[in-house]
C-alpha cells in the first residue's frame, strides 16, 4: 500500500507517493518484449543469465518515489502550450478535453540504477549494463502504471457516474507534445522534491524518470488512431501497447 502525504494543505491535493519495489518490478517477459525477444525459441542461456542478474540488481537498487498534484482542466492549456513547439495536430489536447480529472505527476526509480548501468558500460560488463538498461526501461513503464493506479484510487465514487474510469499518462516528448514541455511541468510541479532535476536539453536526471499528466476518464477518452504525422517517426508506439493494456484491465 502506498503512503500518501498532503504537503501543502487539505485542498491542494499534492501528494508524495512511496512505492514498493514489487509494484514496479518488471517481469522477464516484459523486458524481453521490449527487446523484441519474447517467445524466441532456443533463447541463449547467457541472455537469461544476464536478465536474472539485471533483475536482481533492479530489486536491490530501485528506490521508487512519486509526486502528483491535481490540475484543473482549465490550467492544462497554458502548461501544454507554453513552449510553443508542439505539433499542430496532436491527440493530447482532445484527450484532456474529455477528462474527468487531471494531475501533473513525476516519478523516479532513484539514481542508483542508472549509475550502476553507466558504471557497467564504462568499467566493463557492457552486456549486463545493456540488460540492466532494458530492465530499467521496463521498470519505468511499471512506474507509470503505478502512478495511474494511485490516481485512480483517489477518485471519488461519484465521479464514475455509472462507468469505469481509466487512467493513462501522457508525457512531453511523446505524441506531439514537445520534450521542452518538461520545463513548464517542472516549474509547476517542482519534482526536485523527490530528487528529479532537468538538464538544459530537457532530459530528466535520474534517467528513466517520468513526468507529465495523468488523465482519468472513460476508456473512450484514451482511444485515438496513431496516424498523426509524427507517428511515422516513432519507433516504440507505446501509445498502442498502453491502450491495449488499459483495455484489458477490469
């Protein structure tokens, strides 16, 4: 169970969220899927050994924490448009327009995981470093899902209105929301409180941290066709896999 603390006042709805490592621990299958190796026949034993070692390091070093603050819908547009670099046609504003509730959020697995991965790359053990980086990426997906679940649990029953709410997260750097949007998110949310800082190029430190907006609404809120101009340059298509996961949840 997460521990929630209101850090401003009773009505600000700003919360620090402690998570257990088990909540964000990826499975071996999730890691292999991200690498395009899931279901591969005759998986080399060395790969599986590296994966086991990387998962052990993740369990040992991960220190997950999150932060969220409720956001009125009317306050999202200046945050989203503030950098002026977003794609002109993007799914995020229409999704937010349909939302029942919003929150800015940031979450991190702590600095030790990225430091260990970098150390393995530079001081020997690059294969394990690569595998740990893959585990960290899968852990970041779990981190986002855990923040969504926390936000969903905070919604009042009357908000459901006879339907099942779903929560998804949307981040600068994806789906047409320019990465520079991180700057305004940080100015508003101040994730430094949980140890996340922003570089001049808008990358987060520690790496594999995530930030953006949590959107609560019916499943129809989150459905869109990934046929925007920027979609052809996207390698991951995380929006598709995240929507499939959301659709599968009861």
